[in-house]
């Protein structure tokens, strides 16, 4: 999507990042994750830039374990603590 690529380029400039590559995925989430993690390691990336958090769905934890995740809305720093995915079975105090 050309609009997404322009947004990524703008974010890179705003945050003083050198944009190495733009990756587009049309694969399973597991394959995307492996390719992305390998790319982060190979580039020694400081950040992954995505147009929105939705674009990083399923990979946000892996990304922020390795580097920052920058979106139009917010920057999630390396080590960001995401909400638990464990369902709450009982209200607190039970």
C-alpha cells in the first residue's frame, strides 16, 4: 500500500531512523514472525515501524523484546510490558 509506505518513511524521518527496508508479508503469522525476527537481528534494528499497531498484530511482543515498535499513534519502547493475554476467570477478591 503506497500510503502505508509513505507513512513509514515519514515516521522514520521524524524519529531520525535510517530506513533499511520495507517488508510486506503475505504469509502465515509464524513465517512472518521468523522473517521479521531474523531481519531485526541481521540489521541490528533499533526499531520496527508500522503504520498502526494492527499491522504488527501477533508480533508486537516479539518486536518489543528486540527493539522499539513505532506506529503513527505511539512508540512502544523495547521491553514494553503488554497486557496479559491470560483470561480472567473470576472477578478479583474471589
